[in-house]
């Protein structure tokens, strides 16, 4: 099953969702600001993305600039921070089987279908 972690208030996330809809495949929408990640889910997504937690941080968010910029945290600490502050997570994230991509730009989602 394909899953998209989506924020409906985000323009890039909406574009990713529309691109996924154009694929005419079944998928599940997870509004991760309402249904927050667990630490285990976030770790699993990071493995599927093949990314480090710091690569997943939205550094333009105000909360990042005020509370986290310039500070050194371990990977586990960053994961905890993202679980507690899901606005910091890059979006949209699309997961298919054992692989995941960021849907920014939206055509990155095509990599899951090759």
C-alpha cells in the first residue's frame, strides 16, 4: 500500500498529493499533523528515504530558527524533536513498500513507480 504523509495547508504537499492522484493508484493519506508520527514510524521512514534526521528538518520554520538552529543533537534527539514538533518534517513523504521519497518537486514521486 502506498502512503502519503501530507499537510493540507502546504502548497508543496498539495502538489504532491495531486501528482499521486494522477497515477491512478490506491493510496492512504496520513495527515501527520493530526496523526503524529511515533519514533518508530519516523525511524522507519528515514530508513526508506535513506536520509539522516537532520536532512528531514524544515529549517525555514520559525520554531527551528528560535529553538533548534545552531544546536547539536544526536539522531535520536532529532527524531524526538520531530515527533514533538511535526511541522519540522519535510513534506510530502510518499512511501511504497520498502522505499520512500519526498514529493518536492512532485515529480520525485515517479521514482517509486520505476
